[in-house]
């Protein structure tokens, strides 16, 4: 059996994509032993998340873990809505890592749902309770944060490096001063 964990990062920001992390391990693989200090990505420092992400990359090279992060753009969020954007990325990730639904079980955080044909369990607060979801939360958060650092290089006036697209006071002031850029979710600014 394959254990799959799913979590998203970036549902609430005013700019940038939403990221859905999906990880898969064989049942019996001890995630907590392989990833000391693993927890919900929001409860860890950026430095600790980076350390765990590096361990994830090493474990992937060893063949112990498979992981993908799918992104849905600000444009998709504006055109189709955040729920569609999350579901689109989630469905792609789950189908990629578990192409045969009968081969495993999917564990999801919060209110997320896998495609109906999958054996699945949604756990409120799962990113702090289920190791596979914790690992998915790290994959999603680090991938999205790194992308927002690159976005900052293209749009330095907005300060994406510091707030990663969230609606901080400084970010709101930058939007008022310069107007939105291509990476802003217009539906979040006016909705």
C-alpha cells in the first residue's frame, strides 16, 4: 500500500499561485524518523523548512519518497476561483503519484478532497497530525515561497520577498501606490 499526503499553501495571499504538495511513501516508511523535527510548515521557521525540504530531495533521490508540487496561477484563480484552482492542482498531483487508486490511501488536510475514486481521509489540522500531510505542507510551502522570491526579482516594488504575497500593510500600500501587477489575484483585491 502507498500512503499519500496532500496539503496546500497560498490559499489566502493577494498575489502568486496556490501550491498543492503531494507526497507518497510505502506503508511502513517512518516519515518522522527520516525527517527529525517535522511539523506543520506554518509552525516551523523558514530555515527549518529549508532543512526538511533538502532532506525530502535526498529521500527522493534514494527512492524512499516521491513528491510533486502543482501550482495554479493567479490568472486561473481569477478566472475559475480558488476552490477550482486548488482542486485542479490537487487532482493532477494525486493522479501523478497514485495512478491506480486501489494501490493506496490519500490523507488530506482541512477540507481538501481527492478525486472520488480514491480511498481517502480528510483530517482537520492534519498538517500538524499526519506525517505524510506534514511533509506535503513542507513541499508546498517551500516551493511556493521560493517562487515568490523569484517573483520579487521581477516585481521588486511590491516586497514579495518579505510577505510572499500575503496582505500585509506594506503590501497593501504598494498596491495602492503602484496598482496591481500580473501576479496579483484581481478577484482577491476587488472581491
